[in-house]
C-alpha cells in the first residue's frame, strides 16, 4: 500500500506540473539577432590652415596664407561631424563641415593688401566595399561617392597704386571621388584610421584630394576618441571664381558607437 501511494503521489505531481510546463513552452521567447552592422556618430575638430590663391569676379587671385595656429585668431566659427554604418562587407559614410575665417592677404604682383573672409561648407557621401586583405584586425574598403563644396568669399582690396575695391563671390560644386578607407585595431583599446580620396577629374574641379590619418583610443565599448592630421586640396575655376588652395592641420574626433 505504501508503494501504491507513492506511485499515485508521483503521478499527481507530474500531472500538476504538466500544464505549467506546457504553458512555459507555448510562450514565445525573445531571440537576440546580431545584424552585424555597427554604427558610429562623430563630432570632429579640425584646426586647419589655408594656403593658396583665391579670386572672385575676374580679379587677380589673392595669395592667402593662414597657418593652423593663425586659425585660432582668424576663425569665426566651425562645426564638423560624420555618420558611419558598416556591416556585411559594406561601408556607408557621410560627413559635413561648416567654417568661417577672416584674415588679411597679400594681393597682386605690385603689392597691396586684401581683407579676406571665407565661409565654407564641405560635405561628402561615400559607399565602400571591403577588400580581402587577409590581415588580422584590419578592414580596408574601396570607396566611391561625391564631395560637395560651397565657398563664399569676400575680398576688400587696397592696392598700392589704385583705388580700393570690394568684391564678393559665391560658388557651389560637386565632384565625384574614389578612394580607400582603412581601420586597424592594434589591440582592444588602440586603433588607427586612414582615409584618402581623389576626385574632380574635370567634372567640376580640375582635381580635389583629401587625406586623413588618426590614432584612436577606445575608452569604453561605445566611446572613443582619436587624434591626427587632415588635408584637403582643391583646384577649381569657373565663371570668374578661382579656388586653388589647400586646407591642412590637426584633426580630432570624438566617436559614439552603437
């Protein structure tokens, strides 16, 4: 009798637990799927000097020479940032920069000065595909896209032998660009980023070149910063507007990853 009671008790407990188990099995369980895509938003700082010849409305070009250190005095305002998405061997990247500087420039072969003011917008949109480099912790992408530039220039000229002249001009254009983008993880904390491109090809600019190289540090899984150098050269001329100049200087970046 004791054994029979034990069997009956076991059956009763099993029958009581069965509905709960069935209910538990019937409830959907959340499934976490890693899409493989990683996203990054950055806030950039570029202490860029400006060297070259810039002319407006048919006037002889003014020779502008502003060092990166001079920018601290001549810079009126700046904003720069970027967005990046990477996954499934693809890279999507876009950035934008707005800056305004004002300075004095040398003018013409006979001497004189020019008060120079430039408002600039530079934006780029790129699509990249990962190349099979077979190097551990390295991603190398071949990229292609467009770079848009807008320049508004105001020049107040005070020649030695002629009356003063004030002129201004504004021009916008877009260039096709191709290049390479590389990211290399030295270890879990340190990394190197390099971007380079060439474009124009006479479509808008005769030629435009850009290169950026930085060394970065991952403070957390979502926050990183980097420091390096960036240069942008553009040779463009149209309808009396001439811009043959190089911007270059120290480049910093604060990145938020998700």
